[in-house]
């Protein structure tokens, strides 16, 4: 999952503009202008939902309202303020960028795809939105369980019908900002397939004008699972970019805490909380 978050942060600077003489081969991945976006917030919200059992819609609303300045699209922002649990028929790429943890957590491909579909339906209930979420989570699962790139490409193409044979060299002259699931998924998958490690995957994203943070989030999540990590100092970067002062000046560690929390750690915290509650409820009478 860290590969998705760091991909979002690395791509955040170049979503709309690029400096003169931009060189995707040598451009530094992280700088003082880098930041997390809604992709990171909702990726962590998905993990929160999976670990706690809270419905996806409730987790997205909780995290979304807590981090309102993360750069949500207008339809999602309207949904945040509404009381509906139903989607708004979106076929944007927002359903795909937030599901990498589902591909890591569940033990079977069938459950991964089912959960990815559920995570999408509360907002992106258009068939293309659901398909993009399922394909992304499936690719992460296949990557982390030892499938080859050829096997991942075959499965995604056969089941989800994404055209992933077009090489990046043909994308580069015609790249454009596209937030649809249909426009994002083939490019994100291609950036992964032509990579040699996580960093080269992100540089592939840089090489094409696109919705950089989201494409890097999706592709980076798959690459992280495939290569067994990002090769970056992950904890240092997560601390640097996820821990920020809140409105009263105190450091807000909430995003970081949930980003790094393991299922084992969460289970231990729940056990400790139950034990503490049980100790507080002990009202045995002490004889006088």
C-alpha cells in the first residue's frame, strides 16, 4: 500500500503543470512542493474500513470530512456533505486509486474482487468505475502472490478488457489530463508493465501528460506489490508528508497512524482496549 501513497505524493506536483526542461528520467520524486491528495486520504480510509469492519461509505465520509482540503472532485465533495449511502454513477478513476490495500489484505482473488466492487459502489457505481476498482485490486493481489507480468496482463486483459498492449512510446506524444476510469487504467497498467522497479514505474508516469497523482497511485500500488517494496525510505517519507500541523497547531498523526497500522497491531489495540474496559467495570464490593 505504501507504493500507492508514495506514488500519489510523487505525482502530486505535476498533475496540472510541469517546470521548463522537465526531464522525467532525472526529475526528483519528492520535494517541498510534494503533498498527499485525496488519493492518499481515501486509500487509508479503505484500509480503515477493512481493519475495523466499518462500511466503506462511512469510512470515506469520515476521512473525507476530516481532510476536506485534499483535492476531491466536485461530485465526491457533494457526496461527502450528503446523507446518502448510494453512489452517483461516476465512471471516474477515484474508485481505482483507493483500493490497493484490498489487494493486500484478502486471501483469495475472488474476495479481493468482491470487496473492491463493494468499495466502489458507494460512490462510483457506474460499471466502468466498478470495473476499474476490481481490476486494480486484482492486479495488486496477483502481483503480491507471485504472478508474472505476462500473467497479470493476460488476466486483466481477458477479464476486464483493458487495451494494455499499446506501448508508452505511443502515449507520450498524445498524453492529456483524463480522470475517467477508461482513460486512466490502460495507461496505469502500462506504466507498471514497462517498469523495472517502483521508481521506474513512477518515472514512466512522469513521461506521459496525465492525471499524474492518480495514475502514479494506481501504478505505484501494483509495482510495490510486484517488486516487494518501493526501494525508498518509506517510513521517513510517510512521516514527512502525512504528519502535519492541524488547525490548532498540534501535529496530526491520524493519517500516518492508520497508514502504518498492521492487522496484528490493530487486533492488539482492540484487545488492550477490552481489557482496560473490563478493569474499569470491575465494581466488586470491598468488605469493610
